[in-house]
C-alpha cells in the first residue's frame, strides 16, 4: 500500500511540474475611443509577458459607475481603468477605489463632416448654427466626449452670444450611452453609419482619433476631419488608474501602457503624448508620477524622432 501511495505521489509531482501555471487574465476597462489602440496594446502585452488581458470598453462615465457598483457588490472590479478624461478616474481615487491618476495620452475634439458640404475651420461655427444642419454628439455625463462637446458650445457663446443654448438644443446625442439613441448595427463604425449611411448627422463633434479610424473604415473614405478654430479648440486628457485590490499583473499592464512600446501603439492611432497637467488635489505622489512619466516619454519621443 505504501509503495502504491509513493508511486502515486511521484506521478502527481511529475504532473505538477509538467503542467504550466496558467496566468489569470488581467482585467482592463477602457473608454470606447481606446478600443482599437488598447486592444493592440493588450495583445502586445500578452505576447511579451504571456499574461492574457480581458477587456471591456464603453463610455467612461458609465464605466466608472459600473466600477463603483462592482466594488459595492463584490469588493473588487477591474485591475486597470483607462478613461477618456481625468475626472472619472479621479473620482474613483477620491473614493479610495484607485491609485493616483496618471495622464497617459491626449486627444482633441474635431468636427467630422460628411462629404460634399464644403466646411472649413473658418466657417465651421456658421454651419453648426444653421437650422438645417444636423449635429451629432456623444452623451454628456455618461461619456466625456459629450462633455467636451458641451464645452465647445460654451466657448461658441463667447463669440456668438446665445449660440451655446442653440447648439445644445439641436445636438443629437447619437452615441455614448444615450438609451434613446438609434442602434448601430454590429460591425458598423458609428461615424460612418450616422454621417454617410443613414445621414442622421451632417457634422459630428468627435475625437480626432475616432475620425481617423472612421476614414479608414469602408464607406468612410470621403469623410472630412475639420480642425476646430482656436476659439473652439478643446483638448481631451486621458487618465489611467490602477484600481483597488488590483492583481500585481494589473500594475504591470498599467506600466506597459505608459512604456515606450505602449505609447508608440497609441501614437499610431492618433493619440498624442500625455500632458503634465494633473489635478493638484489628488496628492503629491500622483503629480510627481505623472510629471515624471510625461517627461520620460517626451525625451524618448525626441530621441526616436532625431
């Protein structure tokens, strides 16, 4: 009996040695505008470290609420949150649900215009205010892109008094969590669908990266990206946070997003290097980390460009 038990133990040990340890997936929640870029970053991360990444993308405001709900119900959520703004992850930090927030990338708002309208930066506001022009936006509060669009409207009011309310009233909140928005068929690009296929919008206020992706999508070749004039220009700073009770591999993923390789992938999709403007009230540690990362990345970018 003892011989049989000893033999079984040896077999069990051998099997334990031969069977590789399976890495648990790191959970990454990200803004919808990061779907393509961070999916590639996740694939690159898995290739380098053999650690799989489970992703979930959607409007940052709604994602933040989902994270809060998960913590409330289970005490755990994703490992990393990549938001299209600083405010949503900053709120999680203030609630004690994340580490300090780092600005890991920047974007900008543009006007994505359907073909044939002849819109330029100089006449953009005039076109936006025309009653017959259909204006598409994302959904404020639920999605930072909607908040940025509302900021643009308020800036317009400084040039043409009364225009802010006109634009807010006419804005069609076609994406970003609006429960009453039209359903976009699976596999369709939102901007191509609304601007070219259904023509539910003539102009869509959207991120530069989103417009760039739309132009490379079938049916979006003729879409025009119009830069906002200086008086309407609106930048989008993206915030990254490792969440409370995150797996150590989650911290590794966050570092990889901030690494030269991660930043190169983001740049390929049209994102620009992070800013150093992090809210001071998040604490000195977060500020120094963000500033340090930004300076390192800018030095690396300068080295690569030279």
